[in-house]
């Protein structure tokens, strides 16, 4: 896929810490779409798995079954992360300023990213590091819909179709061989915000 030079630029290039300084204790997709995501996680996550919720906030949409191991969260606002009932540990970390994840190699079985991948300006570096913190055979799950904070989303996401966005996020996983394979699953509920899920296996 040829990417135009402006692909990863944003209307608002000021520091992300400014934009995310105030907590937003809101949801970003319809209830039915959240339910579809939780259902998908329930079918895909494994009992006892250690999970990193990347670009996390006060909700992670994770299921109660299967029971999970460690659930860690990384996001931009300490109050949002502190309000999240499923996180056992959390860190405020700007991935656009520092793409290296503050976790040891092979720490997690799953890394999930819900409705936030469009805000990454250095995604290939971030996904290479997601592969580093995943255990062999570990899985990246990126859930996408069609809403966003427009000034903070990369220009490619404004210009592209849903199919093109999914293809780009597949490229985040496989272009530099960080992941062995990637696939797209459409779990959009009828009459609600769409839900496209891109997965990559380490
Ligand atoms: C639309 S919210 C989604 C939050 C949560 N994942 C959910 O499903 O409700 C976008 C999230 O991306 C995170 N985020 C945005 N820019 C980020 C950055 N540069 N580094 C790390 N996280 C970022 C913010 O903390 C924010 O919580």
C-alpha cells in the first residue's frame, strides 16, 4: 500500500498531553457495539491470559468470562485509568512521544486497542513494540469504528474507506514482519456503530 506523505499528520499537532489533560468519562461507541466487542473478547481471550489494554480509559469492555490474569492499562489520563475497575496496574504514557512500551519483553498474551488506533502517528514503531511485549503466539486485537476526535486522528483515517483503514492496520502488523499474519473480522451489529476488528498473531 502506497501511503501519501500526509498520511500520519493531524489537524492538531500540539502535544497530546494537552488534549487529554481533562478526563472524559464517556463511551465512544453505541451500547450494542460495546456489547459486540465484549462478546468478541469473550470468544477470543483465554482463561488466565495476561492482557494489556492499550490506549485505555475508564472502561476496557473486557468480559467477566473467561477469568483473566493480569490486566494492565496504558493511556493518557491518570483519572480515567484510576476509574477503570478492571485494571490491576496502569501507566500514563504518550505513544506519539515515545513509541516504546514500558513493559518487559513477552509480558502479555493479548494486547487490545479499542477505538483508538487512529490517533497513533508512529504506528509501525508502536506495533513492532506490541510484538515485543507479546509472548510467542500472542495476539493483537484492534477494534475500530467510525467515530473519532477529528483533530487528533491521522489524515489517512479521514481520507480512507473502512476497507482501506482495515488494510492499513493489517499493514501495521505484517509490513515489517512484527506479526506472522493478520486478519479482519466484521462484527458490526445491525443499526449501531460499526465494529471492525483487525487481529495479528505474533
Ligand atoms: C476514544 S478514547 C478510547 C478509550 C478506550 N479505549 C475506550 O474504548 O473507550 C481514545 C483513547 O486513546 C488514548 N490515547 C490517545 N492518544 C494517545 C497517545 N498519544 N498515547 C497513548 N494513548 C493515547 C487516550 O488516553 C484515550 O483514552
